[in-house]
């Protein structure tokens, strides 16, 4: 198959592209800069010049492909809501290019849409509190953004004439500094001399997945998933906040040192207040459905030990 992949030079998308090529697929990737285009060319990936705001480019690339994997998310600052608006328009354009074709469309969402899971491990059927609140009911920008992301999921799951599939990865690690929270924790620790977490959250719990296992799930979903299916992709639930912080600390050569900060101070340390609130929550998800329906078998299930290893 020829797959059009957004985010092909990103943390998740680059590994997905690699796995697709290993499986014999052709890959066309979206590139918004000369540097990105050169990276894709060097990897044997066809270059589609444009970005997530170029609706005609997206629609045409989707139309020319045998399927689409959307792994990009244009979040370059603290305005998560604006990034979600860009995603909504991009997904609409991609779906319009696939309309009526029956071709697969895989959307990368995330378990942040679950909100704070507390002591529960959420599966795909767990009711979400955010769905009970409309955008008009709340002035909270973060909540509105999450509602917007849920709307994008629904757009894909309900798309007529398209085999729409949604993947919700939790926090992702492996191969590099990690994605989102882990990368920010490492950056903050360099300045603080310890890895920060929010006061009173030491025993909060998280799910993680290795980027290679996650990429394997994309291929399984592409090959085997029916239309209108949603999958959580957490390989390891039950990881404690303090344990994660300690592992990151050991990996940085900081001897396990951590520090508790109040939420404003944590936001300042991470340089991204919205993710400070996220790091202060719980986020656990079950991947039982992906294992049962798609036969997914994550191979990396020792996240704390892996992250605690100093970079070579």
C-alpha cells in the first residue's frame, strides 16, 4: 500500500514510517520545511510539501494514497486550543480526500482526553466527564480543547465511506528523550538538579507505552481493524508519579533526586503550565481491547528500568 503520513519526521510518526517501510509499504510524508523534506528523502519517503493548514494539499495527498495515518499535532507553544482547531481542519481535509473510498484513516489522539482517571484504569467504554460539559458551559480553555479533540475523534469514527480508526496513546517513551511530559521533565531537571512533580501527587498513577510497541499497533490496526474502532495503547498502567520522576532522575545521572513543587512553580519549571496540570493528575488506560481484537503484544514492559538507564 501507499500510505500518506502526517508527522513523518516527528517522534511517533518517524517510527511508524520506519515500520511501514519494513512491512513493504510505500510512504509519502508531509514536510513543511526544506530540512524536513531532506530528512524524508534520505529515508526513502516521498515528500509532500505543505503543513496542516494546507487543506487542498492534504485532501489531494489523501486522495492519491491507499490510506492515511495522521500522526502530526501542531502544538508549538502553550495554546493547546489553537492546535486542536488546526487539527480539526486538517482531519476534515484528509477525510474529504478519502470520502467514499473505503480506505483506512488512522487518527492519533491521546489519553489526555480521559481527564484525571483517579484510581481507575479507563477502557474505551468508560464514560468521560468531559462529554457532559458543552463548550458553551465552560470558560475553561483546557476543557474546551479536550472537547475539541473528542470531536475530532467522533469525526473520524463516524466518517461515511472511510475505515476510520482512532488510537489513543498514553505517555510515550523510548529511542530518545521521550514525548511531551518526559521531555519536559528532563529539561526542567537540568535547571533544578532534580526531577519535579506536583506536591501531593507522589502516588498518582500513569500508563506508558514504548514508541516501538506503539508503532507496531498502528500496523496491526491498519491491517486488521474494522471501521469505527477506538483503541487505547497503554502497555504499562500503574506507574507511580514519584517512581517515574526517580527513574528519569537516575537516567540523567541525578542519583534519583526529585523535588515536589506547587502547581504554579511546576508550570514555571516545565515552561508549559497546561502540561504541569496534566503531570499533577492520574492517567491510566487499559489496552485489553487492542490485545484482544488486534493481537497486540507489547515487548517493552519495563519502562522504569529503561528510563533509569543513563544515555549512552
